[in-house]
């Protein structure tokens, strides 16, 4: 892959987002699969939710990468389980807890 390709850009963006996360907050990355045609509505809804730092649209196995942040593990769990997963158009998620 040429320098500056998609993976390089995505990696830089992810590092940039993680660098701006609030110190002392718990964070997670959530990969999201959406129903076909639900992208625009889902992205808009997720971006307006408290605790969602950013939403990236992807091509490939997953449709979105969502950065979640909360004051503790329970808050992050609630944002994901009670809010993100219940949004119309969300078919499935995979969550990766950020340790450091």
C-alpha cells in the first residue's frame, strides 16, 4: 500500500481521537453493523448522543467505528447497551474496551 493510504490515514485518525480523550475517563471502541440504508439516520442519531466522542463510517465488515467515553465502566456499558445498541438500524456491535 502506498504511503498515506487508507490504513495509514485511519490509524492516524484513531491515534488523534485517542489523544484527545479526557484523562481519567473510561473509553471503548465499538464496531457497528447497520441495516442496509440506515447509515445516514444512524450516524446522525449516534453523533447527537452523550458519551459518543466520534463516529467514523467504514467500508468492509463493519459500517461504523464509534468512540465512546464515560466517567466509569458502568457509564460506558450503559451508553453502549442501553443507547447505542437500541438505536434503529443497529444490527450488531463488537466492543473493545480501551485499557490505556
